[in-house]
C-alpha cells in the first residue's frame, strides 16, 4: 500500500502553475461517538469500541445523565452539569478498549452508554475538517507511513497505563463467638480472616484478581451446625482471570462463574478458552459446586466439561450470545449425571431481553429405585420488556425435574427466590416518585409431579434516601408452593452509607418452610453489620446474628479489625507527572 507524502515546496515552485482546480467536497465518514460497556472489573471498564472507532490511549469519555430520569435520583446524580461519570482510555485493541473510571457518582454497569467528551468531539471535528480542506501542489508516494494521521496521533498524550499493578482492597482478622441456646446449650469461638481485593494487570501481566473471601483459621470447638452467617460467607466469589485484548486466549481460576454460561452456577475450579474469531470462543471448565445458593449445591459434587459460545450484534440494536456444551457431574468421583446444556441471551437495545438456560441430563438412580431416562432436567426462561423508562415487565418460567439442593436456611434472605417459584410467573418493577420502587411477581407453580397448580406471590417495595437522610429500606413478602416445598417468608432491610467511612446494614425476617423431603422449619433471624473506618487505612467491622426456631437457636458475635490499601491515588499522581 502506498501513502502520499509532501514534496518540499521548492520542487513545486519549479513546475508551471496549474489552473485553479474546482473545490470538491469530500464526504467525511461518520464518526462513532457512543460506546457500550461490556464488562466492569473494579475501576476498569471494557467497552465495545477500539482503534477502528478512532479511540486511542488518553481519550476522554463520559457517562451522561438520562434526561428521562429526575436529577435527584441517586443513579442519575451529576458530578457536573449533564455528566455522571468520567473515564479515560488506557488500553486499546482494534475493536475494544479498557477505560479507567476516574470519577463517578455510581458504579457503572453492563449496557451503560459512554460517549466522547465535548473536548474529544471538537478534536474529531477539527481533524476531519483539516483532513478534507488541506490542498498540496504536488505529492509523491511512499510505501509506508501516513504523515497526516501521524501528525494527529503525535498530539495525543501517551501516559503509562494506570491499570498496571493497580491494587485496592482490605485484609483483616476476626474473632467470632457462637452461643447455642436451649437445653444443652454451649458456646464456641472461631478465629478467621477476611480478604477483599481488586488487582489489575498484576506484575505488568494481563492477570487480574477480584473478589471477596471470609473463612475460619482456627476453632476451639465446632458449633453443632452451620449458622446463617456461615452459610452467607460461603457465597463469596474470588477469581484470578486472564484478560488480554491482544490475545486469543482467556482463562480463570478460583471460585467463579463461567463467563459464557452463568447457569452452571458457581464452581470452585477454573476454565480455559480460545477465541477463534471476534464472535466465537470455545473452551473447557472443571471444578466443584460449593455455593449453598446453587440449585445443584453439594460440596462432594464435581463438574467438568466443554463449551462453545458465539456472540455478535450491537448493544445499540440487536445483540445475541449463545452457548452450548456438555459435561459430567461426579459424586465422590463416580459418574452421577452426564449432561448437555444451552444458554441463550438476546436483547434489543434496552427494550427487550430474552434469556433461556436448559440442561438435558441422565441422573444415576439409587440401587433400589427404577432407572431414570435422559430428559429435561431443568429450564429457566426469562423475558423482560422495558415499556417505559420507569416500568419494566417480566415473564419467567422455571422447571426442575429433581429437587434443588440449596441450603434452605437462606430462604429468608431472598437469595433463593429464583428457585422457589416454579412454573410460569409474571411481574413488574415500577419506579415511583420520591425514590420509591415497587415490585411484584404472581404465577402458578406446576411440575410433572404436581396433582394441581398452586399460587406463587411476591410483593416488595424499596425506598432510597428516605427523607433525605441517605437511608435505604427494602421490605418484601413471599409465598411459594411447589412439588418439593411450600412456605412463606417476610424480610426487611435497612442500610445507611456515609461515603466510604461508615456503613450500617440491618436485616431481619421470618420464614416457614414445609417439605416432605426435608425437616420442616419455622424460624426468624436478625443480622446487624456495622463497618467503620479508623483513619485512612484501618477499619473495624462488627456483626451480630441471632436466629430462633427449630434447631437454629443461637447468638453469634463477630469483630474484625483490618487494614485498607489503595495505590490508585499514587499511581494517578505518577501518571499526571509523566504526561507531556
């Protein structure tokens, strides 16, 4: 390919003066100024535009206010007129880029639309205007280099990537005391540790660490059974992932979701994949199923298999992602359930979203029971319509052939709602004035083993910034009835954040759980958490949990003292100091 280069003006002067040529306007290719958020990892934001869309290191992007929402909405609050968040491009590939979230009023989410800042738009207009109006008397061709583009690129600052070795998080040690009440009551103490981290581009590589963990290190005597707080602690995610925009290979290890098939639930293990094109990836995965909120929860269960994903389209119009694969479940290293799965996601802008996950399997029957043939083991269907910026309608259909094995002590927390409601259910979420949001779900539960249909109901309301105090509250009621369980629960949550220095969270609830396949129970619980920073680096967290009902009668106190670390501010000062 040849590119024109200017000949010195003295050479042109030796040529006869040409007749004035008519000015022909060259149409400028339409420039792309808006991009969708594809993935968020701490302060790193991945978008669906790169070098081919005109982005470069140092380009400034902004998340603008939604004019259809009130400005006093916390998620629509501005840091300056019309702007919610500011970002800077720090790494660019041909069709994607990594941005650093510089300042924001809220966390960014997938499908948020960021756009070029006004200053960047002015640069783009100036570049196109200059490129279309400059005229030169004579040109010759060379085999490489484009002086006009190089001239524009040279004017763009190239600071060092601030995401390299960026680390923030906290580490702490705690002591927990559990007092078992009632006849034969006892007490026990446990010493543990917590860790929360967000590490990007570790040691200059493309490996990233993100997640939260809380566990026990030593106990003077084990409690009679796991407490509610212990069950919640086992729902953590902590993973080390390899994400390189310039590589075809991807990998992850830890407690995580398979990025292209979250319906497989959390696995303790890892995955490895390879992109064959910008729209397809294939790989393998293996691990255990340790999350007590998973439908297939069993600490002795192992899972492994392979997958293939194809995706494409644009979040500005139609976008799709489809994954299918197969694998096997092992129980105590014996084949328990070979399976085939699919997961499909289709969306049109923000108006319509369709999600469906399905698993066909053949469970191994107990020796004294009839063999089970291969068939549909579970199916999860969700269809969402945004009929108004403040109104979202949804339709779900949930089916399980077998009894889910989640931890029923978590029912009152709301973490198991998607499994309690079988059959077809419809609902809505409506944003009302004064920071009030109401939601509900109604439907009939039915499975192949039901003699008749039964009613599922869920009602709830969320209120934020109550009386301008910053207090958020959520209250909900649920009644569920299915082939394997029936019951009700009520819960209420109140929380208050004061910047990053203080956080208070109080949750209480009652639940009744009746099942022919498990011990019936009726219980109520209260969780109280208070997190306070001591100076710039240290923090103290206090937790209290009490539960009454059935065999769950105990009080639990936990105190944590720890250290907070964040090297982002120092790295930003270094970036600004090195900018030209």
